[in-house]
C-alpha cells in the first residue's frame, strides 16, 4: 500500500553498462557471439540456470538474434550443446 511518500532522489549514481550479451556486456555466460558457423559449445547441467535447458536456449537465441546469425540446440548427455548454423 502506498503511504504517500516519494522515493528519495539520488545524485551521482553511475548508470551500469547494458545487460546485452550477458551481465553488463563483459562477463557473458555463453560464448555465442564467438562461434563460427559449424562450431558448438556444451553447457553441463551443473552450469545451467534454474530454468535448465530452456534458460540456455533463450539466452543463446537472444544473443544470436542481436548479432544476426542462427543457432540450434540439442540436449546431449547431462547438458545441452549449442551450434551456430548460419
């Protein structure tokens, strides 16, 4: 419930870098944009987000879309493999 008070105004707080391509663009979780056509990488189950293979697919698809290429993914053993296809 709103008590009528306004948020405090701050000054001098730096704006973080964009979240594109992983956390703040520097520590990407998956190397999608580094792939050449035909190359792939494997993400073991232990390194997947709580959303599992679906989370990996969504994150990788977003990177591929932003960089103008296509990927495909397949479950493989205890993880998921991501290939660049175009």
